[in-house]
C-alpha cells in the first residue's frame, strides 16, 4: 500500500471524527485517501490478491475488473433504509423513521470492533464541479476497498475536496460505512439530516455503500436543498442540439432502472442526422433558481453507476463504448477469454461461462448469467457523448423537465402539463412498475413521486410544497412533461422502439418549449397530434402511433381514485394547490366520459 497513513491532514474536525470512529471500530490501520493514481494501483493490487476484484482481459478491456458481491447484497434495501429525525412527522408517510437515540443505540454495537483486522479508509470527496459554489463535501470512512475504488470513480476524491472545504464555512457530511458481516439481519442505512451524517452497515452495494450517491446527494441534499431554496433530484441531465446548432437542456426524473442512463447517452437514429445529445448526468441533478429567473442544474457526480443488462452497441453504443476501459463491473458473467457477458449483450450467449456468482453457466441454465441489477462503474470522462458543459460551475439552464416511468397501460408516450403547478402534480402522482434496482418483487405498480420515493430525505408533502415554492421564484420555469417509453400493445410487446428513437419525443418537447409543435388538448394535458412526432425512418403505423398517444378517460377513472388515496396519505402536509389539480383533473375526466365508456367498464372490458 503506497497510500500514506497520515497522522493529520490539517483539518481538526475530520481528525477528531476519525479518532472517534477508530476508537469504536478498532481497525488495524487508518489510511487517508488522496485520490492519486499510485493509491489506485495499490488498492487494485490488494483487491486482486484478496479476491475482491477479478482481472478482466486487459488487452481487450484495459483497466477493467469484475467484482462479485455477496449473493444477498445485490440491490438497494429500502426496508432497511431510515431517516432519523427528532420528530417523526419530519420524515413523512413515505420514509422509514427511527429516533436518533434509538438509531445510535442500535447501530453503535454493530460498529463496535467491526473493523478489527481491516484497514479503515478515510475518503474526502467533493460532490459537484470543483470551484462551484453549489458543491458539497463529504468524508466517507469505510472498511471496503471496493467502496474506495468506486468512490474514486463516482466522486472527486482527495485534495480537491479538502480545498473546497477550506474555502467555505460549510460543514461536511460525516459518512460512516462498514461492511459489517454483510448480513441483511444486521444491515442498516441510516441518515441523520439534523446532524449531517449517514451511518451504513452490512452492505457493500452501490446505493447502500457509496454514500456520496443516494445518501448524500439525494437524501441529505434534499433536506439541505429545502432549507437553502434549491432541489436535489433523481434526474439525468442532457444538452440536446438540433441540426441548426441550437443547444437546449433537459432534466428527466425516471425511477431506478427506467432509462435515465440510456436517455443521457442517447445516440440519434440514422434518420435524424445533425442532432446531438450531450451527456451531463445520468442519475442525479442539483437544480437552483438563477438570477435570470431560470432553473440551473449541475450533476454532483463524477462517474456513472449504470445497469449492465440490456447495454449493447445496438441499444446504447455510447454506454457500450464507455465501459470498454477503466470500468468496474459488478455481478456480470465471465467468459473463458476474460471478457464479461450479460443478457442483452450484442454477442450471443456464450457456450460456457461463469455466472455472476462464479458458478459454471451454459445457455441451458435456468438462471440468468448476469444479475438483473448487475452494474458498471465508469468515470464520466470515458463517455464519448460527455458534454463540454459537464463541469461548468454554474451548471446549465433547464428548458424542460421530464417525469417518466414504466407503465404498460393508460399513460401515453408523452404529454405536456399546463403550468408548473400542474407539472408538479404530474411528478407527485408518478407511478411505475418496480425493477431489480431495489430488493423486492419486480413489476409491481407503485407510487414513486418525482422518482424520489426511496430518496427524499424529508416529508414528501413538504417536498411537494417546496417544488411549488421553487416554481414561484422562477420567471422562466422549465416546461414539464410526462413520458412513457414502456406502453405495451395487445401482444404484450412495447409499442415504442425506445432508446435512440426517444429523440423523436425530445424533438417534439423542444418544439413545444419554443412555442410551436402541434398539440391536442386532453383531460390529462397536451398530447402530440398524430403526426406531430417525427416518424421518418421508422415503420410505426398510424394505428400504433394512435395507441401510443391514446388517452382513454374510462381508464383514468381508476387512476383518479388511486391518486386520491395517495394524496390523502400526506394529511395536512399536502399543498392545497395539488389537491386543486386533482379535483380539476377529476372534473375533466368526468366530463370526458361517455355513456359508452361507462357501459364498457361495467361489462368488464
Ligand atoms: P438507475 O441507474 O437504476 O437509476 O437506472 P436508469 O434509470 O439509469 O436506467 P437505465 O438507463 O440503466 O435502463 C434500465 C433498463 O431499462 C435497461 O435494461 C435498459 O436496457 C432499459 N431501457 C432503457 N431505455 C429504454 C427504452 O427506451 N425502451 C425500453 N424498452 N427499454 C429501455
Ligand atoms: C438506483 O437504484 O436508482 C441507482 C443505483 O441509481 S444505486 O446507486 O444503487 O441507488
Ligand atoms: Mn438511480
């Protein structure tokens, strides 16, 4: 190990905290990480020796490694994730709550002696562009080399963080992590927003263990954002340039494994020559009202932690090319030639391979070769479509916000809200079919407001009110749209080709933002006319397009009832303006229902 075990790094609050934690966790040694290449080489060498990493074919995939997690530690565990505040009401009905005293009493014994025989790494990291007044510093203490290596990719580690800290009067987030014994029975991810701290034990998985990501940049940041007047969101961030060279910016919130990375790295279809999508972020955006009355956004992350299955030259060439270098793969299959494979790869299933758990696998095996939530971790600089604006300290001005989800039925391909308040209502009532990104059943429809259900660090009713407040302060707010790439036809297949073809929808959205673009008024909002979406180069028929855009009032009757129950769960914390939006929607749907619709429903069709 070349990293130096410095006795001090010239920051007494950090040193004092490190001493407290070592006195509790009893590591064999303490290493302050500096983010250097030498440190990376040493961490990789040690991880290869211990089996925490497996070397992939270095001539084909330079700098790429495979990690196999514990078999029951493969996704976020939402039922073991808590927000710990003095008052229960502050976390609201959608979060798990634990009183701070209880949390400390429960977790302290788990951390006691947990790092015996291990090295404790102290990782100073910066979330946000260096030199940006919006960036935040965290210090993660962890006993996992895999976590350190991933934090080095996902955040800016070392001196850059300490320098940022020395330039501001702000505090840093104390992020304490230990693998513990990896048992789900002794696993807790607890956030203390009142004291700006996170304690996580018992998991090495991404969102549970890379504490800069969901824990700091969403749960803690959303709490800070409410106090400071901005928004921390589960959103991708892109620049979209048309053939005339006009550059616009879009932020889009989709729940986990619903297409953010893919949209962020979109490659235009052949028929849309001259269009460009520039990647700024694929998972998290911090948005602030600017002095010009617009909403400006930065990506706090420095890398991408993306879903591997389904990533191919065909679906997402940018992402596929990006993961050929300097990438850590977690829980994919391994071919005999030392290259990884997964379901949805361009190559056919290998005749023989090792599955994600290292067990022999053949195409005849009943289980999948790669875990459905297998992931890649890649530095942003490896992305061929990375935007030149990626590290702009003030961020980029947002023209449109999209809310999207997986919905097989009812929800059209795209529709536009009437106002910021109506758009906030569309976000607040978002629901999606669950995915493998969190443990639990896949494909179950659940409410996921703003795609933030697992990530909002405070009462979601107050969060809706904060969205409305932020909108009131904008003289030129982004236009808000709802999208759904996942509507299915009678045969159960997706109606929309998706991936690169999603640019066709973005084109209409930007036309709408520019004040043209043909739209039809419906009870739920503005939808494109039958021919408003550019279909040149596709073989989508009029019939398919009208199925994609269909708004069936009878189907929406059921949605309204479900929305009402959900909105009621926030009690007095629900803003009256959202209640009004719901009432107005119910009236519009009611007015649009024809006797034939009602008859159709009664007969069960
Ligand atoms: P998180 O990292 O969990 O937040 O996920 P994400 O929102 O970034 O999702 P991602 O882009 O990784 O996509 C998840 C899965 O959805 C992958 O298997 C993709 O292949 C698939 N997917 C993405 N975009 C589309 C699309 O437009 N159409 C269809 N049918 N599938 C898509
Ligand atoms: C998600 O689940 O939304 C992710 C992966 O982006 S994780 O970092 O594990 O949360
Ligand atoms: Mn995500």
